[in-house]
C-alpha cells in the first residue's frame, strides 16, 4: 500500500504540471520532453512474459534527453523533469520489487501510455486555445482522468493478477468505463471554478458551455449553472450504472460463471466501490481545487452537493 500511495502522490504532482497553463500545461515542447523522460522509466524495465529485472540505462538520464544547452527548457523545467523522473524511477522500482508480475507491469505501461498521450493532446488544445468537440474531450478525459492507471494499482494492492480474459470481460470493461466517467465528471465539476480563473479550457463544463453559447438564450452565468446541473445528473447516472454493473457482476460470480476467478472479481468490485466513494469524499474535503482567495477566507461554499449510491 505505501508504494501505491507514493504513486498516487506522484500522479498529483505530475498532473499539476500537465494541467496548469502557467507551467507546462500549455507548452507542447516542455511537456513532450517531460513525457519522453518519464516513459524511459517504464519502457526499459517492462518485459512481457520475460524477466522484468532490467534497469534504467545510463543513456536515459534526463540531462542527456533534455540537453543541458536546450534553450527551450530552462533550469526550472529541467529541475521539474529531473524530480519527476527520479521519483517515478524510485517508486516504480519499489513496485517491481514488491512482486508486480510482468503481465501486470505491461498492462500498467499500456495504461500510462494512454494517459500520457491523452494528457499531451489536451496540452495541444490549450496551446492552440482551441476548444475540442464534446466527444473528443470526453474521449481524452476518459484516459487522462487516470482511472485505467489506478485500476491496475487497485488490483496490485488487493493482491490480484487477473488473466486477460477476466480483465477484458464485457461486464468488467463496462464497469471500468462507468467508473472512469464517474471520476472524470466529479473531477471536472469540482475543479471548474479554479480552472476557469486560470484560463483553462480543458474542462467539460467549459467545453459544453462554449458549444452551447450559440444555442442558448441564457446569459453565460446562467448557462454555466445549467451545465453544472446537467453534469450533476450525469454523475448520478454514472453512479447508478456502476451500482447496477456491480450487482450484475456479483450475481455472475455467485452463479459460478467466472470459475476460479470469482473471489478475485468480488474483491475487485468492492475495491472499485471503495475507490469511487473515496474519490468523491476526497473532492469534498480537499483544498486542491479551492481558489487561493477561498483558501484565505476558508470559504468552501462553491463545492456542489453530489449524492452517491455506491
């Protein structure tokens, strides 16, 4: 569990630089350098079905990849890249030493690659100040919200290493999609006020508001409120879908249709339930998405009220 917690802290720090337009979140060159360096941690250590004992090659040192004379990456950027690379290397090595199987390492790598690719595409939209279509944004956020990376860690923490046929089971795939939607919607609702002030367009509230401006008779303020209310309804729908899928999976397990993997799937379903409830509670109490002025005034009244059935 401590290694998993370290990983989640790392993702929060990494996400700050990918999301914040004042740092790397609107600079494709700096972001690409960061992603390239971070990926060396995984690509040189993951061996599918083989010996996962490889180590980071000396040529993968971030100073060599970035270049000490690279004028497009200043000392601040190089310092960020080195810290994120070293911390990723340390916790990844710890996860491997704790026994993460080669199969699970490969699945984790695949999830991280999709996460980084989606995050990079969001940075491109920020840099161009271009609002994506609603469908494009949702597709990107399903990956950049981090659930698919987190789900592999959830399995590992629970001591699970399900075979591919279980991971790809239609019911489990549907649950993961619903869980990702739930996490993405909750995060975008809670983070919108702070991201709005930062000028960040990569938020579902902002994207929907932008595309509905010409179709609505409401003022912008009223349209934003209407959009938030719409998303709150979608959170409840995602919650209900998760609950239904969990019940269906448990019934399938009890019916003996998953064979020897039944106990593992029951455990995984409980883990997803705990994760989603914890995610919602964390957003309610965290100061991460509270504006500095709100922090100073101890004002948390902008947080929406969301019920959850999980």
